[in-house]
C-alpha cells in the first residue's frame, strides 16, 4: 500500500432544490459574483433565472459561452472581468468544462502573467478566488476535485491544471438539473465517468479496498447509464450517476494505490484538441482498442479480474474472461448509442503522427500501465478508424 | 436517493513516517499544544518521545490517562488545561477514545458551562480549537469524522456528540503505529469497523453505489482482519484496515441512502456504559443475535443480498442464504478470538432491564431498521448470555 496525502474539503449539497441555499453559500464569500456558464442551456432550463432571482442582492458579472472543451481565451476574459470588477467569488453553473474554466479563472486572477503560461507550465499561485459550482451534467467530476483541463486552440494543446486552491468550496448537485441533458450527452458523460474509474482500476499496487470500490462504481455506471439514456427524468439513475461522477475523479476510491497510468484520457485529449470531439465519445472509441492493445501476459490476470468483478463472467479461463470483458465494454458503449469509430466522426489518419507525438510528449506514455511508444499510439488510433 | 449535505475536509497524511510533517502541521495553528493520550502505550512504542522531539519548539501540556471508553472527567480536565494555558491546538495521539475525548475538549473550551451539559444536550459551540490526530488503532474512524462518544460514569450514560467544528483538521495515519496493537484489540477494532459498515448496509432506501462500496469495505475487513491478528506487522493488512476504518464512519460510503437505524451500537453502548467492556467485543457478541432477531419477511431479501454480495453464497434460497450469512458473520467474529457470550465476560442479566430501557430512551429504537421494544432489546441481551 502506498503513502498518500488526501483532502477533499468541498461542501456538497446534494438533492432536489439545494439551489435554494445559494444565497447563504455566496454570502459567505462576498457580493460580487462572476457567473460562468456555457452555451446557454441554463437559460433554457431555467437555472439562469433562478440564480439571478436568488442572488438579487449580489452584483453579478458574466463569463458566458464557455466551450465544451474550454479554451484559454475564456479564462483570459474571465480573469480580466474579475480584476476589473473586484470579484469576490466565482460561480460556475454547468458541466465539467464550465467548472474547469472557472477553476483557472479563480487561480489565474492571482497569477502575474498569461494564464496559458500558468496552465502549461503548471505554475502555482498563492491563492485563488473561492469557487462555487452548480452542476448540470454528470461526467468529469470537476465539481469535487481540484483539476481542470484547458485547451489552447492556437497550439492544439489540451493541458491539465489544478491544486488545492482550485478545489470548489461548495458544489450544489441537483440530479434534476440533468433531466434535460440529451441522450447523447448522457451517454458521453457516463463513459467519461467509467473511464475515470478504469483509469484507477488498471493500476499497479492496487489495494483490496480500492478494487472493490472501483468495481462497484463501474458497475453503478453500467447499471444506471442505460436507464438515464432511456428515461431522462429517472431520479434514481440521474442521482446515482451524478454522485458516482463526483467520487470517480477525486481520488477517494483509490488512495493508497499506485499511479495507474491508464492512457485513454491522454490519447483522447489529443483527439479532442485536434477535432473538438465530445470527450466521452472519444473515450468510447479509444478504450476498447486500447484495452486489446494492453492485454498481454503481464496484464492478463488484471483484465480477468475486471471480467469477473465487473462483468460477472464466471467459469472461464483468464484469457477468455479478459477478452470477453473487453468485448462487453465495447458492447456497453455501443448500446449507449455513441459513434464507435473515428470514421463515423469523419476523422481520418492525417494528424495521427502529430497526435501520437503529442500524447507521448516528455516520454509520459512510457510510464503508462502498459508503456506505449509513439508507434503504438498510432497503431491504436488506426484501430479506431 | 435521498438528499444530503456532505463535507469531510480533514487532511489525511497516510503512510510510514508521515509524523515527520507534524512540526509544519502544528505550526499552522500555533505553539501551545494540548497533547492528549491514553494509558501510556505511546510511551512504550516510542511515539510519545517522537512527538516531543518533533515539537521541541512548542509548549506542550498533557491530558493523559484517557480511558478506553472516554469519560467526561477527562474532558473537564482538558478544558481546564486549555483555558489555563491558552492552548492553540489539540493533538490527540491514540485510538478513537483519545480522539473522541479530544474533540469534546476542543469544542468544550468554547462552551460556557459543564461539558456534560454540552454533550448530553447536544449544545453547539461557536467555534472549537483545531484538532490534529495521530492514529494508533484502526477501529472507530474518529480520525476522519466529527463524532465523539463520551461516558458519564455517574449516570451510566454514553452519549454521542459532534459537529463540523470537531472534525480533525489533520490526521496522521501511519499503519506501522498499529503493529504493536495486541491481537485482541486488533480483532475488536476490526469488528468495530465492520459494525460501522453493517450499520449503513442495513438501511432503507439504499443506493446501488453504496451497496457496492459498503459490501466491498466489509469484505476488506473480512479479508484483512485475520491477517493482522496473525501477522501484526503485515503492512498491507494494517494499512487496508486503517484506511477502511477511516472511510467506514465518515459517511462517504453511504451518502444518499436512508438512515440505517442499525441498533448494534446503541445496545452495545449500554453494555460498555455499565460494564466497561471493549466496544468491539460487545459488538461481536450482540451483532449475530441482533441479526437473527431482525431477520423477518421484510428484511429477508436484504440479508440474502448480504449473503451473496459479502459472503459469496450462491445457489441457495433467500432464506438459506440469509441464515448462512448470519452464521458466517458469527463464525468470522469467533475466528478472530474474541469472547462471544456475555457469560464469558462474567456479565449476567441483572442490569438488562435498565440497559434496555436506556438503549430505547426517547423511543429511538422504534425507528431502528427493525423497530425494537424494550422487551425485544432485553430478549436480544438474553440471547447474548
């Protein structure tokens, strides 16, 4: 079992109508609020008006139009707004992209330089504005962790940033806010959750406890994602997916385990940096191919355990179990209705070389669960066509 | 799925040698430290000297001799010390009893009145001294939750207290510090962990995710407790039990579920209030009898799920599975070497009436997982003889 330092101090308000507590939540931090949101779905579903009604005593400034793969430009804009208006608290209303963008705004206000420098060089700040989130999509877990992933379209880079300061102070999780999420986004979000869990499950030096908890969380996604896709207002399904998303990415399920080095996210980030594909869709396409590539004598027993503990396969050899588990994973993603090839997204091989080069920059995929050379990453991408 | 508010902001430093960070941890809060500990095992295993060496620049005052079922007298003494010496931070070094006692000291300093009044009437304070813990026994989970259980020997009462202010700021969890815990205490601690998990597992309105995580955590105890009893310095077993203890009691595994109302702890608290038995031993004796009493048509499917998910029983009817699961639970406790009857502890029925009366005060066992009348509690205690 490995050493760790763990802290996840976000206050989670979970359930129907928890937004009613927003005034007291915000009042703790001040009156000047930067409201961050995306393409405007919060205007259609009424949350926008609700926020304004609840915060009628606050001064609200807006950072709107944050893109699904949030761009550094939005952060630059948000930081300028915070400085100009002396913002007290950042309020992110949306999915992971909005929250990720808001995290970099919250820290970037205190960074003396361009925020892309801060992100790409992993520079830490002394402090950050307090961040409050209202979640509208179960996917990234950004509502309960400190991480953000930001894209720079000029350099085709998508880079992670985060530290204790960018952990939300309060997150309001109302599953009812995800009832209006379309089936495709629900599917993609669920695949993102599952991918975060697989990333931890396929790691070295696993604990017995983490194995159990991760398998259980993966099974929860397998159990409820199809329900939420079919019945968008199924409260139980939406609630379980939302809370699973929050626990899937903040480390609580795998403390004490070795670093996984599961490279699905790293490879997919290149895909969405180059083509702006929905993150969960990219993951669905890559994951089964990656798994087949990673299945070897060393990893066989782990994949077999995955087959038995997650997919309930019994009475077969390790090899059969492992192969069936990967097939089941692919069938599950397919059943959710997402495109399962790059061709279906009109993506060809023209940037594979650059993407593979970039995914493995600084030799980081040489420390993956199964080390990957640039050529291997290209081979995996070819399998995805 | 039910609404919830959740926050567990304790910073956990887990692993060998994490105590080396103690100086910087304490320095954040001040220089005047109240060191709380129990019967002196920390002097024998060297932690006491280590703390003094590390905190050589601090002013340390001592609250020593905290009893296994911590008594309100110790709190009175600790509060007086804090006031007299203007203590900045409370440092609890020990198991759950020491930490529980320290929590009530930390809050009680700011309570204008006797701390038993604060505890027994659940009075809240405006603030509390910051609490840092160094754990030496995996059992209660007090290192990662806000709760304390305090005994008043004058009234034979054992009552819970706690709120956000009594959550430890930092907990240092070094599994190596539990290598010297004797087999009997290791067994009792493991049973306490398992009991916290059962308390959540047998509840109404369970989520799929919680079912999976709780079953996984219970299986972790079943897997590693016998190892730790036999091989006291098995790092993996000690580590997994320690981290499971921390997660077992702070609610993270069962948020969104209904309140369990599993009354093993309530009944056992009477036992240890009257006879000062080791808490985990009391739980081992009570739990299988309680389970048999609670098994009925309404709860059958839940007990059967327990049998299948936790004990891996397959191919049997619900009834057979449920009954076998209870038998397996009893066999497991027995295998750990704890006494399994009250008679073995020289406890007779003379106080059963009073204990049953007290366990069910304010009608609280009428809201148990299976509602229990006073007569039923007495019947369960009789079964334990």
